[in-house]
């Protein structure tokens, strides 16, 4: 019986070996390090270490093609193939060292490792990357901005790898950048705010101050939840945030309502330096997702996200006649290009401008204001 078992094991091992493509082998069985063996265009027998089995198969096919084409290989072959996982982990280390909030990009890189981790970094093509991103976008209903975030962080991994001479090219550069719709403005109506506050008070009463502060300041989510007490200038009635998404400082004036929120939070006497701290756990609050999404659902509000509170802040300022330049300063926009999405909300000033045309004298014999005809039609009639 034992002899038969050994014989079967030997036969199984032989079958496993036969399943390996020609020229591809594991030098030390069980090590996970695969090599290739082939004859180059000059008739010399070559061996190369190539990482995983999949990478070895690709490299073998590549070398065979080069041999058929008569391509001469260098005397000293390249270093062992670098898997994508390695360059992605290098990027994660760089992000942790340089970024103030590395969590999002680290999470994206881990997703990319799941997709491409065992692939040879140098062998990935722009077409493969684009197809995988588009597939994930369809499956998860990603916005163009989300696709661009993945594209950007993957490109970072390749740029670092090029600098460290682990790859020669960055295939992500040839992946098209998705056009983003930055014109979307979704603000909270008065009725929606009432419904949202009702849901929060019933289910999440300790979090209503976070909603208040967002509506009073228009801060980005990250800036609000990373706020520390040393950024609060009580005397000047302002927040001084040293670094925002744009990499620049922003100074936010505080009205009575915002100051009252801060006084209530300060009275909780937490030992932590963070402004927003959980009453239940005493730990810093990092984001509102665990309660806000559910409160929006309970309130029956459609297509509304936390960032739309920032839109609501800007929209309400514009409705009060606040100039776009002032809104841009309050939001921390570098240029007016982003702020102009709110331009249409308050048309009073523009109506005043065009109404001046009705009093403009013309060289016609007809009173254009009384005729009701466009100026060109009036001229024709004259």
C-alpha cells in the first residue's frame, strides 16, 4: 500500500512538472521563485530569474519573440523582474511619510495590489490598466473623479519606481484622464434641512453640532474633522487652518452661531486637542459617514452627500448677494473658476446690469422700451 502511495505521489509530481510550460521552471520547488531557460538569437543558452510563474511565462514568450526577431540581448541581463506589488508598497511608504492624510491613497493602492500585485510592473500596458479601471467603475458605479484618483496614485507608484530605476516606463501616462463634471451644485433646501435635523435628533442627537458647523463654515470634511483647538482664534473670531487640500492656509471668519458650537464643544472638557470628539467613546471623530448617510436616508433626501453641505454654505451666501470673490476666499479656492459654478444662483446684479440697456438712447425714431421688440428688429422697423 505504501509503495502504491509513493508511486501515485511520484506520478502526481511528474504531472505537475509536465504542466509547466516549456522553458519555465521553479528552481527550488516550493520557493515561489520561477526562472526561464531559452536560446537567444546568437544560439547561446540563457537563464533568467523572473519572479512569479505568470511573470516567468510572459518573460519566456518575450525572449522567444526577441530571439526570432534576431534581437541581440545585453551580455549582462536585467535584474529580476519587479512585481507591481513591490512598487505599490514603495508608494505606500512614501505616502505615509509625506502625506498628512494618507488613508485614502493607501486604500486605493491596496485595491490596485489586489488587481495587479503579482504582475510584472514593467509588463503592464495602458490598455490593461484602463480596461481594469473601467470594469471596476461599471461594477461599483464610480464617478470620473474616483477613476482619476486611482489613476493618479498608480502613476505615483510608477514615477517613484522610475526614479528608483525599478522600471523604465510609466504606462499610466497613456491611460486617458476622465473628464470630471465639477459644475454640480447640490444644496440643501429649507424643507430638506428640517427633515434632516429631525432624523438626526431622533437617531443621532450628539452629532447635530457637526452638521451645524459644516453649514456655518463651509469647511471640507477633512479640514473640519482634523480641526484642533490651537487653530481657533477666539479673539479674532476666526479659524486659522495651516494646510488645506490646495496646500495653502485658509482663514475662516466665525459668526455667532459657529462660535456657539465651539463653546459647547469646548465645555465637554476632553483631554484631546481635537475639536470633534465622540461623546460615547472619547475618541477623535474622523468622518461623519457612520451616521450622516443613514440620517440622509431616514430623512428621505435623494442624491445628497456631506460635501454638498459645502455647496449649501456657498449657495446661501450667493443668495444673500455675496460677491464671488468673497465666496472664493471663504471656500479657499485658488481661482474663481471653481467658484463660478455659483454665479447663476443670484442674478439680481446681472439683471440690474442688462436693465440699463432699456434706458440707452438709440438713433432710431422708435422707443425700444415701449416697442417690446429686440433692438435689431426695432432698427429694421425704422
